[in-house]
C-alpha cells in the first residue's frame, strides 16, 4: 500500500470495480476531492460481467468514457432465443429509439481499465492494498481505519463514504444493514472460449443468444472479436471446466452446429438474489453489488451498479458543492435507486427460474408463451428497452 494516503477527503470510495470507479470519475468531474481504496494489490484480469447495455452507454457518456468502450467492445445488435433447434424470438436493439442502438460486449477487466484511466486523467487516485478495517461515523465526518498488506494502519477522515466493495461488503457488515434474500441452489459456470458455428443456428458475432434445453439454458455472449462468453446454470458446476465438459453442455442445450474450439478461462460461482434493506446509514452509502446482488440472467448487475454510481454522484456533488445535505436531500439516492434495483431483481429472478424448468410440459408452455407473447403489437419494443436497461435508469 502506498504511503501517500490523504488524511482527509470529501468522499472515500471503498472498492475499485465498475461502480466505484464510475462514481469517482463523476465526482472528480465536479471537482470533488475523492479517493478510491481497494484491498487487491492489482486490478482483476477476469472478464466477469461482459455486457454494457444501451442506457448505460448513455449514462457513461456523462463521464466521457463511452467512446473508448465502443472502440474496444463488440457491438451487439440483437438478442435471440432458441429452444434447441427451434427459433423463438429475436428482439433487435438496432430498432430502439435510442442514442446507442446496441449493447456492447466487453470484459469487465477492460471496462475497469477504461474507467481507471479516465479517473487518472481527472486527477483521481486508486490506492491498492488498502483494506478498511474500521469505521466510525462521527456525525459530520466518517473516520476510516485503513490497513495495508504489511499491517500498517492509516486513518482517513471523509465527509462521505461509499461502499462499492461487492457482495461480501465489509462496510455493509460494519453498518449492520441486513442483506435480505438467498442464493440459488444451482451454480453458474462461466467460460470464455473460441467457437465455430455451422448449420442453421444463426449465432452471429454481433448477437447474443439464449438457448433452452431439457436441463436448463446456455447463454452465448460475444465478448471480443473471436471470443465468446458461454454461461450455464448447473446443479454442480465444475470449478474449471474442460473443453469436453463445455462441449457437452452446448450439445445438450443449444442447436447443433456449435463447436467449442478452445477454452481460455472458466470459473464457477454461486449466484444470489439479495437486497440491502437500506442504501444509506448516516454518511455512508451503498452502491452496486454491496447494495444488491442479482442473477446474471439478462446481464443487468454491472449496469445497475454503474447507474447507481452516477445517480449518487449527483446527490453527493449537490451536498458538497451546493450544501444540499439535509436528510431529505441525502435520501434522494435510496428513494430513486432502491425501487429500480427491486424491479431489476424481480425480472432477473423470473428469467432464472423459467430458464431452469425441466418438465416437458413446463418447457413447452414457456417456449410457446415466449414466441406468442413477443408477437403482440408493442411488446417487442417494450421488452427490448427493458433488457437494454432503459426502464432501470432514474
């Protein structure tokens, strides 16, 4: 941990993921004095979240990073649904009335790098190897105890503190804010791989696809040119999947003609649907996975967290610069974003549950409903906007 830690700041952000970095960029643009603290010594190299939706691209425009994201990512113009070899529907992002008529496939590590670079240009700093081991809200300031890897302790005082430290947020635990919900019994297998496509399956390098099989679904997301993210819910996913294991899952759930040529990375993780009872306690706020953890169905988690960050930046900037710091003013963040996260969580939970239906009757009913429902006038544009996160931004 660097010894050049500020004694006091306007805002201390704990966690250098996409939400924490986006918040720091937005605050620095308003000339707010901010520091980002992260326990990890190095940025993560894992791809993790890979989808940036249309509305989030518009939100990221406010901190001037969207151009870089478009330059590195893969544009995704449509999202198709299949039941094995039967085509169900294909909502097209390219038909939306929006500034960016697409989603973007990009590894989370690249998104974080772009945000960190923007923060550096704005004069902000990320201090790594810095673990927050104590916190005391004194009413007008918050005192943090920060411990480095060598055990050295440093004190920082901040007017406001933001917990952006993820699902297992230590700050949320210090605040004793209940994190309500549960984890799914199945685990998610995430694989980055190269694929070859033949036959009738129209898996395009600019299209995301979900395929329903008898044992569950498999999701294909273009991530970088030539690389795909493949995700599947399994009762007992392998920690590190072999090429043969991934091919077996694809054969069981996707149309014929998809060949896994190489697995470059894989991981298993338990998925949750949990929601913090409150997004603020005193001068400490929660954003991103520290506030809500969603099923990855629909790729909404990182997008919701980034949108949390930009909204909170408005609230904190107004508090610090304009003196809008009453309880009513500070409560605007939770009042706006908590209902949004609840709505997104309900949608991703439904998608996860129906994607795991295994009885032949239930699967037939689901597939028939999807195909029929999406043909109703006005439904497809509405659902496309919902998936593109437009209904989730306030």
